[in-house]
C-alpha cells in the first residue's frame, strides 16, 4: 500500500457539491492499494499512521531558531487527539514511464481494494474512535480541500525496506 500523509489544519471531501466529510487538526491520507497488497500491508500501514510522530510537543521548547512552537516531531495524531481524513486513491499506482497516458495496471481492482481499504479504516477507528476517522466516498469523483499545517507531507509504501 502506498500513502501520501499530509499534516493539516483542516481538510474536507466534497462529492456532487456536498461536503461529505471534514476534519480539523490532524492527518489527510491519500491511500493507494496495489495488486500485491494483503491484510499484512493494511495492518502495517495502519500502525505506521497511528504511531508516526508528525506533531510538535507544545509543552517543550523547540530549542531551534525556526518558527516552531513546541518541540517538533514528538507527537502522533493519537497523542494530540487529532483527526484523520482518508481518501482511497488508485491513481497513486499510476505508471507514467511510457508515453503521456498513465497506466493503472498495478492498482487493485475495485471490490478487492474496497475490502482492504475498509479494513484499514476499521483499524484506525478501533484505536482512535469512530468520530475521529472520516473518509471520502469510495469510487466517487471527489474534490479534496486541505489547509496544510507546515506544510508537512510524507510519502510511504509498505513495500519500502
């Protein structure tokens, strides 16, 4: 599985001109599922997202000349009681090595991808609570709005060693 993780001040998903999900401070996830992914990848990604230290500790001085308020890279989204907005994004597996048109053969087929994606959301919600983990609409044309916090953006693949 591949993910783009963005630390946000707020994020939302709109479908057919209607906001269907929105969060405040937390993480915006764009999640791609490949034909090689399994339950183990889902568990690995959920664990990584929940434990990743992308937020500052406001109780400790930054001890740096930058504009950080608090010590950076100390807290996870769980630690700060933040929120997650996750969107399934098959285009993360688009291959553009040949020609100008992307090839999506590495992206998992809809029904299998949706099953793995729902499992991923369930693991996040089991730890954070139902109200803290929002998602888009699987397979829909979505407008995703974000206000980056930083900006902080991390790209990770469960297959990376």
